[in-house]
C-alpha cells in the first residue's frame, strides 16, 4: 500500500488557502489554477484506472467550487497511485500550482 499522506496534506493546504482567499484573489487566477490542477489530477487518475480510454475533462463548476474539485480529484488519484514516486510527482504538481495561484 502506498502512503498518500503527503498528497493529502498538500491538497488540504491548497484547498484551505483557496477557501480563505478573498474573491478578488480567486478571480485573479487562483481558482483557475486550482481547476487546472484538479483537471490534471483527474486526468492522471483516469489514465491509471482505464489505460487507453480517453479521459473526460472535469467541468468548471465556478470559482467557489475550485477547492472542492481539487479535493475530489486528488482523492480519486490517491486511490489509484501505485508508487511513492507517483505520489511525489502528484505532490510536486499540486505545490507548483499552489505557488502559481499565489495562495
């Protein structure tokens, strides 16, 4: 069993920061960055679950749902990760997105 705690911590931190961010920060790109990383995590999870199938794109549910979408995508990915290297890569992707989002 792979320890996905580092991914959970990184995503929880990002989601908490998004929820605490003012609307203006979300509008200036933080929510868009969160949606982009949620879509990427979702894409990775789908590719691991159904190799060869075309991944479906996570819809845009609005800037106030971005934190929840991020959490759902990360949870789905955590369930199918197979190695510590995959976990580390997912954490890197989340941390880089959080930094770009400025939260």
